[in-house]
């Protein structure tokens, strides 16, 4: 049997393979329970999709349109939002039941509605931060400060890589108008070693600078990498443990491997015309999201552990109908195609797909316009595949969709649920940070939503 280190050394990567080997070792050392998923695709709808206009219908809003929030509900709304409890607004879209489960879905999502029997809706997500940047930090790292590892980084730290030729945590950011600096925490490694951070990829252009330089042979490149590796390791011996330098060493190794693997990953010409059309690549509105979703399927097919697609633009203060119509046109068909494609290929059972944003929106009209304000008190996410039970609804909100009335779920609970699907117990996944035994859910804590699983 060939030892992995000897194999990598013989491939020309030398002692630098140790960093990669630590990732392989993590895969067998840190799993806590039988996982139901191998990979995660997190479809992050940045800006805050409205729960009462998408997956949590509230017919009572039509009866109360123009009125104030009833006192029985108003007193349960967090104080920060009690100034905006006037002028309730009915949803501009109709809801219909779909599938054998009969789960109601807004007419915004006719394509996704066809897959409702594969969706597990959690209608009672809740936290207390109504600001976009900090809200995204809460949704993707567990706290609003942005100084903790992202969920993707924890997943990679816990399980390691399934493919040494590609990054194990890839994020694609679409329609990022107005994206704030704190939102970068959503793919950062925080206090974990830098090698666990996400690799940001442009789905149109692929990974930057991955092609072999013109006129440089494979042997020349290997000789260059060997020399760089020796210089870096000599410096590392003089400085001691150095997370950033170790990550840099690994990046050179990974870059060489990707010069073969990455171009093939991003070359979608081999996909059938029907497949590309199903993802909406022939439609200008859905093309960018469709390409990202198709690439996400190709990534998990090749062993990428955690894929995050951030679709910005869901902020709808002035015109909920105009905004959500546009965003649904961007995302509905590609998301549905991803679910269908994974299922046809027998990959949905081993891939957990997550859809949701940093918070929801108020059932009231904002100002004199026809928009809705931010509301983290109660919002919806859904899960599909990865061992979850489709055709199921978890939790209940009040009659107008403002607050949680049964089974609240925090972002930390959602993180614990996603890690649980991967075979990781969030309370036992520990990293020693300056003497503190840090876990993915931190001091706030979180428990997996076990009823989400079949």
C-alpha cells in the first residue's frame, strides 16, 4: 500500500503535502455520528426574502389590510420594531397547495413548487438583529460581530477534503450591489486556521489565474513550486506555527492541482442542451444564477464539501412586488433545476440543499410605499435532501407572520442541524482558541432540529 505522503511527494509536491494530509486525516478523526449528507449547497438569499410572500401564507393579512398589528401580537414583537406596526399589507401573490404533501407555495415560485415534496420548511427561524451586514454574520457565523468562523469553515475543519485537486469550500457571490464588508465573514475562517476559509469564485470566469502560464512546462512548474516550498518551510521553521503561511503553502499546492481539475470543472460545454435550458441559461434573467447552480452540482459531484451561492438583491423596502418578482425570475427556475438534477443523478440523498436569507420582512407596509421592512422575529428557510424529510413543515407563526408561536429555531440551531447532517455534533466539534474550547455555536449554543430528518 502506498502511503498518501509518499504518493504526493512522488507527484512533485514534496513535504508541502503535510498540510493537505492534515485535511485528509480530519475526515477520519472528527466524524461523530453517521452522516446523512456528504456535501452542502447553501443558497443564501441576501437581503431578506419575505416569509409571508413566499412560503408562509397568511390569509388574515387580506382581512386586516391597512390596519394596525393587533395588540395581542404587537406586545410580542421585539421593541426595536414596535415603531412600525401600522398599515398591514396583504401579499400581492396567491398561494396554492402543491404535491402530495399539499404544502402551499407562493405563485412567485412555480418551478420550486413542483419539488415541494422534497422540501422541509422551517417557518420559525428567529433572531434579534435587523441589520443586513450583522444579520448575515448571524446567519452564516452565528454572531453579529463577524469574527467567528463561517459554517462552511467549520464543516471543512470537521471533515476535511474529499478532493485534493479542488477547494473544499467554494462560494459564489451574485448580484452583490451594495455588499458590505462584514458580509465577507460568511466565507471566512475566523479564528480557525486560514486554510479553512472559502474560495471565492466567479461562476462566469472560474478560478482566477489557474491556467498554466504560457511557455511554462509541467516540470518547470514543479521545480518552481519545490523551490518556493523550501523557502517557505525554512521561514516557517524560524517563526514557528504560522496559520497564514501554512495556508499560503497549501495554496501553492492546491493551485498546481487545480491547473488540471478546475478548467474541467468550469467547462460546461459537455452538459446537454436540455440540462442548460433547465437551469435557465438561455434566459438573461436567470442565466447567472443558473450557471452558479449548475456549477454547484458539478462541484459536489467532484467532491467539494461546501458550496455557498449568495444571491444579493432581496431587500424590498419600497416595492415588494417589483423586487420579489425580479428576484424570483433570477432564482426560481435555477433552484428547481438544481433540485431536479441532483435527484435524477441520485445525488440529492447525499447533498443537503439549504435556502434562506438573513431574516424575513414585516407583514406591514413600510412608509407610504408598497414595500416591507426587515424582520428577524420570524422567517422561513427550507432544507432539501441530505437525509431530511420532504413535504414537511416545522413550526408555526402568528396569524400575520410577525412572530413565532411554536417551535422557534435560531440560526445556531440551523447550523447544528446542517452539521448534524454531515455527521458532526456541534457540541463536540471543538477548536482550542487561546485556551477557550470553541464550538460552532459558541456560548449561545444550538441544537439540531432532529424532526427535520426522515
